[in-house]
C-alpha cells in the first residue's frame, strides 16, 4: 500500500471507491468547471503505486505515478491502460483542484530528475537557497518527511509559496518562505528528511496531450485504448512553466536533461546512504552541492563533472587529496563501480 501524501487544495472527491459512474461524473465536473479546472485525478490501490492524471484549464495535460518511493513520468495513454485494467480491484479515486504552481510542482516532482536528491544531512540547504537567489530564477524544493511530500516554490530567486501535505507542522508567523522551509527541514533533530532540488521549472512534453476530448478520455480510462486512432495523430503543445510575477502557467521550450550520477556511501559517517546529484557537483565541507562534514575533508574538496562527454572527478587542491580505486588523482575519468575516497568517506559510482 502506498501511503505517501502529496499537497492538496480544493478536494472535490476524497478517496471514494472507484466506479465508472463516479469517473464519468468527475470528468463532467472537470469539463464544465468555471473557471476551467486545473488540478489532478489521483488513483490509489493499483499495486503500491499512486497514479495521477493532470488537467490544465479543463483539458487533460499529463500523467505520472509514484511507485516504490520513486517518481515515474508516463503518458496519458499508459495511465488509461493501468486504470482500465484495474477497474475490478479495490481502488479509490480523488479529484483535487489546485493552483497552477502546485500543479507545476507536482509535474516537476513526478516527471523530471532533480538537480540534487539527498538527505538534508548531506547538503547545505542554506547555501542552495543562496544560489537560487543569486541566479534569480524560478525553482522548487521538495522535502519529504515520514512519506509526506511538501513543496517550496521560488519565484525570481525568492521564496514565494509553500505547499504542505504534513498537516502536523504548524506554520510559524512572520517568517519568509526560505526561513520556514529551513525550520521544517531541521526543527526535529534526528529526523530523516529527503530533499529534491529543482533549479528550473521545465517539464517534459506529454506527446498525447491533445488526443482526448471528454468522451474519448472516458473511453480511454474505461477501455484502455481508443479505436480508429493512429499513434502518430497528435499535435504537440508547449510545456507550461511557472510564470515570474504571477501564479500562472505559460509556454516554455523543453530543455535537455542535465546528466546525473548516483553515489552510494560505502564507508564513513553516512555509510549506507544513496543519493543522486546533477552535474557538475562540488563535494566538500561547506558551500558545496554535496556536504561531507569531516575535518579531514576540505571545504571545497573535489568536483564531479562532464568533460568531453566523460564523467570525471577533479581534486580542487584539497589538503588530503582525492583517490579513485585507491590511487591518488588530480583528475580522473570515472566508470560505473569506481570507488572514490574523500577523507574517511568512500563513494561508489553506481549506474542505474
């Protein structure tokens, strides 16, 4: 059973047992909403996954799912196939109306790789917020505690909006969004909180978003496919982006994904931890993308980056040096399963 929780706003249907009649009435509600409906339909009970169908201004826009603690983007057609093939199971349906920024935040979380994914104990949240501010761009940080996922949106580099699924947390008065987020991340010492850092607000295009009107969408969700529809019959629309200065979604071109690397900590204080970072990634004790808090590690110790289409690690003139597979290096190309030694910490390069 997947009991992860996502932020909600105006809940129009809350985890009711699924029937085709209920689905039809909810789609009617989406289609006739005034102003046009923006939000999501959530299906729970199909295995251990949560399945989401997103709507923007009354039209189906994208889909995604959260399965085995991992976000997975997939097409509207795949959502329909899953739902239609599971209609005889004990599943529930939720319809939630949202503002465009919450919709965008959920799309980011479910469809794109974060720039940084790591426990808050491994990263310097304050420094990351400072970087976002200096860049002056839109960004989003998600914090997950006890399977409750919370979103913090930054507009033009400044904390603007917070969306909580953790209703136990009492929001303080008089704090900025930046301060509130850091309080949430650290107000209970010892808690494990996973952070997901998104430095831009660009999401992938749903290739089938223009295939469905109300009736064809209902057919897809109940039958699993559409008759007399060719796979190529789709017109690609622009991707929405959170607009600076107002909570609205406007078009933006899709950007290529930046490379990332998965690291597994094999020794040191953080042994057993696993995290994903976007490249380039600086490693050190302070003001770095990946924080390793040990006196044998320099403040800016090493950097992981792409050089000539190859993954490399470069020592940043650290006091105690950087090793790869036991050999001290200045700059070294890496391959999966290489072992990086930085002070007492050993990081295994993992390939998914």
